[in-house]
């Protein structure tokens, strides 16, 4: 009799990972769960949901009759994710820590721990993505549920990591996942999806940033250079932002449209705003990306590539032409039409149909 293959499921305490563990168990794998503690609680646990999430993960594992390992990766998270998160904000950019967490923790530290310490053949997560072997390489595909597809957050995976990962809910939509959870009476059936950055919890991002970065107040000016207000610190604002500017009552005679952040002058500590979501200063026809990662690491772009792109999560696909640059770690992405709020520090992710090719961090836009 063949020995069952062992899978360690990253149990978050949510319904997606719960159903992932159930489905793998039904498929005949030897399943164990692992709960990652990636953040040390503070503020008297006012914002942190770790204890509740661990309780929910343990409850589901008990229901399924599987072991749950609880492992503290907080030190690794601080070094590999949070310090870079702060550095990016200090530099005036808007990072995406969820992408960093997937790259450095879930599909690096967790994968290594599971295979080396727990003798796992695979790890599994509740991400809405799929994988497929093409020409001998495991590639990343969008999840079947377009509204929940999370390939944008996983573009930094390589084919070697993907070959060791299982994504059981990637072929399902959210309604189906909750229906399966309800059918088997899982404790997380009705639990709401977590939103936002994992270490922020329910607190405001501004409160967290203020704890680690000293803000520098400055002025708010229009694209014409007219000063119309003051800002508490550029770290609190991102391109395309409308709320929290404190200039709602200010209007130009030519427009009643709301104000949006269209640029940040880091050197002069100036926040630049304009009226209207599609103001020309808000729009970009191209971008330069760096820290380029191809899921299939054999790719070396030597000529222009026609594909689609996303510059933020859940954004409709944008037709584009991707051109190589002299530096192999940089790409020029030219959009088919102007795109709003292309934000340095965020990621551009590239696709061919359902295949996630990879992407990079947005350095500049034009």
C-alpha cells in the first residue's frame, strides 16, 4: 500500500483554509494544519484577532480530526516584510505588504518549515488561484472565481514553489466554498472574510504609521501651484486618494468635482491635488517597473510582449505592450489607454489569458 502524501495546510482561521483542509482530506492526503503567528500582539490586543483566529483554526482541525501546529514567524515577518513596508513609506511610496508576506513568509518560511521540519510533500493554502503544469513547469493561473482571484498577490512565486503547493479552492467560487463548509458543519462557515493588512487589524493605517514614522506636515497645492491647505504628512496619502484631504469645502470656480491626490513631491514635502477622478495628472499611459519576477524563471524578455496587466487588485485587465529595458530587472509597460492612480510602490502584474506571467514593483509612471 502506498504511503499517503502529507500536506500541511496554512490554517488562517477562515472558511477558505478550512474548506481546503477538508477537500484535501477527502482526496486522500494525510492532512495537518499549521497556524502562522506573524505579528506580536500589542495595544492590549485591542486590534489583534490572532487569538480568535487560532481558536477557530483549532476548532476546525478538531472537527476534521487533524493536528494543528502553531508556529511563530513574527521575527521573520518583522525582518522580511514589516521593515521593508516602513522603508517604502519613508521613501514616499505605497507598498503592498500582502504580496511581500506571500513571497517571504507563506511561500518561503512556511514552505521551508513544512517540508524540512514536518516532512511535508506539499503545503496548501486557501488562495483563490490555480496551478497547471505546462512544458514540465508548474505555472500560476487565475482562480475560477473572477471576483476572488488572488493571483495578483502571488505573482512572486516561482514554478519550483508552485510545484510544492496545492490550492484546493482555486477551482471553486466563494458561494460553493461556503456551501461546502455549511454541508459539513465547519465552525468557520459564516465567518466574514478578513480584509486589509494583516498586522493592522481594525485600526487605521494612519495610527500604525504614526507609531513607527514621525510625520512631517506640509502644504497641499493644486496642479497649478496654488496652495489650498495643509497635510499632516505625506506618508498618510497615496495616489488616487479622495478621502481625508481636509479640503472638501475648497472649490475652483471651474469645477465642483471632488479633489484627488495626483502626485507627491517628496523632496519639497508637497501634496499635489486636482479635481476629478480622470484629471490628466491622475492618468498614466505607461509605467516603469523594477524588481521583475517571472513565474517561469526561464523567461528573458528580448522583444516586446503583448499581454494584459493589473496595477491593483480586482482591477479589470488592461491591454498593454511590455518592452524590455537595458537593465534586465526593469520593464516598460505601455497601456492601450490611460489608467488612473498608477501608484509607485504597488505592483504591476502581467497575464496571458489565465496564466499569471509575473510582474514587478511600479517605480514610476508617465
